[in-house]
C-alpha cells in the first residue's frame, strides 16, 4: 500500500524496509531513495524451537524453513546459507506470511522460522524461540544490514527538495531522542500498536536510529540484494539501484 500510494501520488514520503523498493523499481515505479537508518542486523533472525537439535545453519539441510517470500528475511536466509556452504535447494522453504508462519512454528509444522521484529521479539518472549543466527556473522560483522529506508515520490522530491531535506533533519533529531530514551520510545509504540510492552522493549533495543542521506555504500548493498533477487527470479529483470537515488541540491542550486 505504501509503495502504491507513493507511486500514485497520494503520499509524498514514507518509511519502508530494504526489499519493497527493489520490487517497486523493477516494476517501473517513480520513487526515490532519500534517506536511510543505520544497519539493524539483529532485528531479523532465523529462530528454532528452544529444544531443537538444530545448532547451526548447516543443520538446516533438509529442514522446513518458514519465511515470507521476497522479503528482507528471504535475503537473510540466502546469505546465511551461502556463508554456511548450504545450497538454497538443500532446504525446504515454506513461504508463509508472519501470522501463518508463527502458527506453523508453534505447532511444529516447520523446523525453523526466518522473521523480523517485532515478530521476532514476540517469538522469543512468548514462544521461547531460540535465535540460531541473526544478520551478523560469527566474526560479528554484518552479513546483511537490514536498512530502513525513506522513500519519496520522485516528482515530489524533485519539486520540493527543501521539504525533503527538512524532513530528513527532523527524522535525525527524532532518532537521537529515541536512541537516548529507548523506554520512552517503546512506550510511544505501545500506545500506537497495542503490542506487549516486553516485546516492544526487546524489539526497540535492536532498532537503529540516525536518518541520513543514502550513501554510495548503501546503494551498493541494495544492488547486491537486487542482483540476488533477480538470480532467484523474484524480480523479472536486472535493475540499477543507483538510478533511484535522490541527490539533494547544492546550496547554489537551491538558490536558483
């Protein structure tokens, strides 16, 4: 809905994860990356039941793994399998949306579940799920970044660059506040979402804050995701992510 609203002109700016913009660009949507939050690699993970015999990603061979197809966790699964030397065809993917995946996980219909916060936090708090691996590697380095992006309708970003810049500045300030006051930030979300406070406390602790313009490095990572998804035939054609980047005008340009 958010992508459709942006592309249709009923919304000017929105916040979304790293995967929908790739599908949108492949479909020809007129969107622009205007900013992103820092990486949040621990806000998504592969989880297994507490007493599962699965102890490593390599143990997923032949196992039923629930995930939302074409999502951020789809990329997480591909990358972690790759690092463990496991071919995607060696697992049994079970494509389910989060609510159905949770139900399947609870009744033992799947062996593992790849999921993001706050569903991840809920699985840990309410189902006693065990994190097999998150978005980091054994060396502590990010295997995936799991960025949150700010997108704008391209016509709007081109017509109102000063508004886009002002919004990014405001988001950065809000992020600083949330980082310094996580309990208060979680309390705001409890009111907005009616989710369990303990679940949100855990999820918020893994969020990242500090909106800033999209760098070449972040665009390159998005390009890697797009390339993987095109190889998996999740998008119909190759795309050049950098084509969807928005460049803030220089002071001289803005004064013209």
